[in-house]
């Protein structure tokens, strides 16, 4: 009887520990590219994105502060924050979604393809995004990479006519999240 109780307790404890796993990061990388040929590169990178994945449910949330994006040209960074994303008024971008069919026990060192869908909120506007991502496990880390396209008008970001030919209609957003338990 005592052995059965100990076995039951260990099973419950293992289940709680296993299913209660959260993977997090505060150093996720988000890059965007809005360049067009023959003009100056329009690209920024944020290496301080926060993210969390709940292993049991596949829920995922990502937060990036807009002032965390860095550009090659300081003036471009200033214009990005003041004129386009209005960082003082809309300081962050968030994504809340789900990794469809996620089963942490089936994730290995070899990257597998998963569909991630959820809501991206940027510049005070929210748009549903669906993306195909690569997910792998490296030690106690969960690595999630992928990219998707967005349009500035989907988030009420106005591109002035004077520079509209220098900025792509579709902006490629790439992410690399290394989350740890």
C-alpha cells in the first residue's frame, strides 16, 4: 500500500513538473526588412524581445518594445520611432497565439515544422497572423524560428508619399527565439 502511494505521488509530481513547463526568453531576436532595390536599406533588429511558450498547451506570447529596434542609420531609427510606429504612443508590439498540434515530447534537435497562429498587435491595431515556424530542442532550450509578411496599412502606419517608393509594400518580419525552462 505504501509503495503504491509513493508511486502515485511520484507520478503526480512528474506530471505536474512536465506539464507545467514554461519556456521563456528576454533576448529574442526580431528583424524586419522593408527595403526596395536601388535605395538605402530599410531594416531594423530588436534583440530584446520577451517570449513565453507553455509546453502543455502550445500557447505562445511575444512582446517587443518598439524603441528596442536598432538600425544602421540613427536618423532612420529616429524616423521609425517618431513618424511611423509612434513609439511614445504605441510603445510595444505583442503577439498572442498558439502553436498548433504542439507536443513537447515530439520536439527534438532536428527542427520540425509547426503552424503558429494568433493576434499581432502593433501601432494600436490587431491582425490575425498565421505562420509556419521551425521548432527544435537544444539541451533545455526550445528554439523557434520563422518569418511572415505584414503590410504597414494593416496597422494604420502611414508611409509619406515622399518616401513611399523607398519602402516595400510588404515588410518581412523574421524571428529567432531561444527559450529556456
